[in-house]
């Protein structure tokens, strides 16, 4: 029996050997080498000399590193929150589809299979100075008072028609289709008259908003990173949607039936049955999202000179930038210190999320 157990253990270790070797060479050994280089002035060409905490001191004093730290944390929190909520809503939409559920799942998942470089180039075209997104936002800003007038007129007319109808008839709905059609048509005609007559301020020239070639910060994050965030959300939400979809399909129907018998409406069932049942999936989605966004590199690297460095730099790109500086000597010591900082920051944020945020399992 002991011989059988020893042979079985030996076979198990043999199966694990390739993974353990790759883990030791490309992970553990790499971490140790990076930790050693972070205390040296290594530049790939000369022997490394021990400099103590000089590289870490340089990080704190480097303004570009502060930009990278701020950008990475803001990007991780904003994108992870947005993609988690959107993925959950999209999964609920697909899961509730009575027909063509497989087709809907395939269509929504399609952006995730596209190349990251190709998607970056497409979004680079959309967000350039004369791009489609800049034109759409510029037109909206130019016509914001006309658009506001349209909605105000439509709401006032709809309320007036419904109020007059309720004096004669009982049960007239607030969004009666016939009245709604009249309200929209009248509001549309009125908006055109307001625009042509110049009754509200409208810019003479199209206002173009610069998304890429700007250093402006909007809501804790440079506007350049907002364009990258939209692209990242667009490409990652479908994958996270599949995780939520698998979780939704594993929730027992009996829980919803019991909630209905207790008089719970749609919102009560969502917050008291669906969300608690999805706690393990949500934990995985948030954790994967934080790790992925904190290490975001390829999109900002492909942007290149289309955006200022300080408005697109992240901790991962800062490490690359010091390893392969344009026209300069590599600073492996500073890059290693930055890489260790990114690793510690990732572990810390994931730990805080697990400790104070969404739990791994329902308690």
C-alpha cells in the first residue's frame, strides 16, 4: 500500500514538473532578479552596482511616476466598476432572451475576439481630432440648448394632453402612444424653429473636443485615458458577461419561485436572490478586472505620439518606458523598482477588495 501511494505521488509530481519548472524560471526567478536589480544601477551593458533605496527614492521624486500611479489607480477603479455593472446587465439581458439566446450571446461576445492592436487603431481613428466621436460630441455640445428645448416641449405637451384626456376618460396612461407621437412631432417642429430662428445660443462653428492630444484631466483621469477606458470596456465586457451568464444559469429556479410566492417584485428578486447568488462570480469578475486594468499596457503603447506621455502613461508603460527609453540608456534599476511597486500595488488593492469589498462567497 505504501509503495502504491509513493508511486502515485511520484506520478503526480511528474505531471506537475513542467508547470513547476516554468513557474520557477519565469515567475519566481524573475521576481528575485527584479528585486535585486531594483537595488542596483543596472543598465543592460555594465555590471550592476548596489545603490540601496536610490531607485525607490527616484520614483517618489519622479513626476512622471506620480502621473503613472494616479492614472493606473483611477483607470483600474473606473473601468473595473463600469465593466462589472455593464457585464451584469448584459448577462441579464441575454439570459432573459426567450429566442435566439445563442445568437445574442455570439453577437455580444464578438468584440472580445478582435485583436487588441486592431481595436486600438479603430478607436484611435474614432477619437482623433476630426474623428467620428469628436464630431458627435461636438454636435451635441453645439446643439445642447436645442436638444434640451425638444425634451422640455415634448414633456410639457405630453403632460398637458394626458391631463386633458383624464378629465373625460378613466385609465389614460402617462405614455399613451397616440399622445406621445403628437408630443414628439410638435417638439421636433418647435426645435427646428428654435434652431433656425436663433432663439437659443448655438455656436457658429462646430466645437471639436480633443480626446487624445490633450493634458486635460476630466473626473480624476486624463481625457486620453477616458478614450482608452471606453475601448477597454468595449472589449472586456463580453468576456465578463459570459461569466455572469454562467452564474445566472446556475441559480436555482426554486429560489425565484419562493420569492414570487412571498410577494417579491422584480427588483426585490434581483437584489435579494440574483445578486447574493452571484457573489462568487462577482468576486472573480472584480478581481480579474482589477488585475487586468492595473497592468494595462498595450493600448497606451499603441497610441504612441498621438497623445502626450503624461496623459497616457500607466505603471506598466512607465516600466517599459524606462527599460527601453527613446534615444536613451536603459534604466533597469528604476524599471525594476517600478515593476515591484506595480506588483505590490496589485496585491494590496486585490487584498483590500477581498477584505472590504465583494466577498469570495456569501456569508
